[in-house]
């Protein structure tokens, strides 16, 4: 049951990220190549700024690389690909580590130089997320080179959770709105409020905590621990599925 719950969680998460990937490619990728730069600013405050070549380059790189991160991260965790196509797994892993590093660095620049939404608490939380991504990516590479494969696998899973923080934020936000019947605890215009301050930390701390609980449950000899962890995973999967559905209907599809 524990293994099945973990597979179900990943299947739902990967499906939701595939929808998010399509959204990135269709909105930002297509509009970039068709020259509709205004679409970037409509969806992202100060998306592309006239005359700011370096800033625009960082923004474009961050968004388009995010698409690569979203696709390659999920592929790295599929056991069949990892065991049957080892060469692809290794090269895809190199791409993933490189792109997640660039995405984190450009994301840091955007948070402190381009973002007009949120406040110091949210910006600080996102900065911590980016730093943790860089640390996790370093440890993934270090353990792989040293052939410590179990440690490598665990840090790869932690990196996936951390690198998916932005996606978790969107899913969590739409889940919160769905449960409360509207934007409770924050101002939807300025994106400020305690609900979003907390969510910006939870976007990576909650998935990390869930992963660590899973690690310990898998190693436990207690049937009760395994079953309770499986139940928790299924509840979180249902909540995530609701958030994905709401984000797809209310956030992603309307803007394509």
C-alpha cells in the first residue's frame, strides 16, 4: 500500500506538471517566437521591459528553462527509464542539474529585481528555496560521482521537491481558493497577506517533510507506520489533484 500510494502521488504530480509544461510552451514559448511580447507582461508583472536587455534575457531564460526543468525532472524519477535507458538517464540528469541551477539563479534575480507582487516574507522564502535547490543539486552530483547511489537517489528526490516549489505554490494556491470559496487571507491584487506568506514556505517545506516521512516509513518494520503513511500520502494526493484541477481550469487553460 505504501509503494502504491507513492506511485499514485507521483503519477498525479507528473500529470499536473505535464499540463503546466504545456501551459509554459503554449503561452510563453509561442508568444515569444511570434513576437507577442505583450503577453509576457500581461501574465507576469514587468515581464519584458523595454530597453532592459539583460533583465529581459534573464526573464526569458528563466521561463523557458523552467519548461526543461519540468520535463526532465519527472523523467529522471521514472524507474523504467532509469533502468532501461541508462545513457539517457545520465545525460538527462546532466541537463536537469544544469538547467535547475540556471533557473534558480535567474529566479533569484527576478525575485529581487522584477517582482512587484508579494512582500519581503515571500521574497525571503523564495530565496531560501533557490539556495536549497543549489545545495541539493550539488549533493546529487557529488553522490553520483562517488557512486553512492542510495544517497544520490534520495537527494534527487529532494531536489525534485525543491525544484517543483513554484508549481506546488500554484497548485496549493488554487486548492486554498477552492476550499475557502475565494481568496481568503490575502489581497489578490497585491498578492500580499498571511495566507500567501505561509504558502510560500509550505511550497517546498511540506513536500520535503512528506518525502522524509515516506523515507522513514519505508524503512520501518511497523505495519501501522506504513499504513498510516500510505493513508497520508493518498490524502495529500487527493488534495493535490483538486489543486491541479482548479489550476488547470482557473489558471492555465483560460490563458492559452
